C-alpha cells in the first residue's frame, strides 16, 4: 500500500493542471459563463452554478474560498469530476502510473466513461436492484445479463483453427517473452524547453558519446551522468526488459550485439545512449499446454470489444462530452 503522504504527492503530480482548470472555472463563473472545452459548437453549459451571495452564518470563516467542483466529463445527466478521478486512480497502482501524463489521464478517463455507460445500460435494462445500492455481486450479475443480451458471441468458443492462429500470433504472451538487458545514459529535455535548451541537452549527449568512443566505461559514465534516478544508482543498468513490448526499445537495440552501444537516440523524454548487455530468446509454452489460457484471453478480448461497442452506441443516445481540452482523446473520433 502506498503511504498516505506518498499518495498525496503522486496525486499532486497527476493533477498539476488542476489549479489551472479551477482558475479557469472561477474566472468564467465571475463573468457569468464557463469556457467551452470543445463540445462541437454547442452552447456552453455551466460546469458549476455560481452560488448566490448570502450573509455569512455566525462563526463561518468568510475568508475561506469556496471549493469549486471541476468536471472532467459528462455522460448524459451524470458527470465525472476531478475528485471522482482521483478516487478511481488511487485504488490501482497501474492507473496511478498511467495518470502521470495527459495521454495516460485520457486513457483512464476513457475507462471511467465506459464503466459509467455500462452501468447506465444495466440500469436502463432493469438489471440492477433499485431497493438497495448495488454491491459487487449485483454488478456482476447485471453485467452478465447485459452481455447475454447485447454481445452474446463473446462467450462462444471459437473454432480450433482460430484458437491456434491466435496462439501463433501472440506466442510470446504464453511463456517468457524475448528479453534484453540494457544499459542507459539518459538526458532529459524539460517539457517547456526552448530550442536552445534542447540543443544544449543534445550537446551533452554527443559529448558523452565521444567519451565512450574514447574508451571510457559505459557504467562509470552512466552512474555519473544519466538523468534517470533508477538507472543512476545501478550505473545505468535497467535489467532485463521485454523487447517486443516497446517499439522504441526494439528499434534501439535491433542492430546491436551484446556489449555494443547505440548512437545518441531521440527518445520520448529527451536523448539516450543505449547499451545492449545481454539478450535472451523467448521461451514459449507449447500450444497443448497453453490452449486454456489462450481461449480465456480470447474471450476476455471479445467481451471487452463487445462491451465497448455497446457502450459507444449508448453514448450516442445519452451524449458524452469531455470538458478538458488536454483529455479529448478519451473519446474515440468515431463511434460504432
């Protein structure tokens, strides 16, 4: 479990844009309107109604500012707020990691929108109880009923040839994938860096490459210069990584033999020099042993595809908007 203080820090990083959103909402509320976040040209709708001025009650702290609700998305008459989002990601370390970038936040918001649409669908069909708040068993039963009605093919067993073909196309998923052990010297470029600052970072990377070619130790230089904290304490050694799960890494080591290092490479965070320390081929489970796992994964994918197709069809009926420009990619460009 993440320590409460650490959790607070992580959530603060996740929502580094939240103060801007709040200020934007507050300014608009003062002017009697709310900025439109790309709602297809529809008239702006207030995210939070401006409260009427009232006399303070005895003992009320009139200096304390009102906390304004920040809406991230609207699903029909329902909404997803920043508070909802923070509670959602705090329950899963995978989501916490995803939500440290705008792209990751959009992916998490997409999951939340899909969940909300599926729940709306279950309520519409009468698959959830109305005499008490639904519990986990109620939701599971409701989802199964929804799936049986709207995407029943997800639970059907595919032909044996299709199961085997899926296995062939995803063999590394059913065993130990091909791995590479890499060393890294990383030079980070700040998100707001000017062209001159980017050029200065690239110059540091080029200078380091020259030192490597002059015979200096990769491990020593990595320990002194890399800007990846995890790599610095291990002299740049990132350990074994699944090479085929990262297109950038796969390309970076494609032409390297163990012991060799790359040129200066542009990466998602700046510039890097990569050393291939070791490589191991995939150890694949035979089809006969993996078949049950293959079938289960195929059914999970079919269920996900079926539920998403249903949810986006429902979205056209109830209406879904994302209120934050940076997170617009949470919605597909076109829905089924």
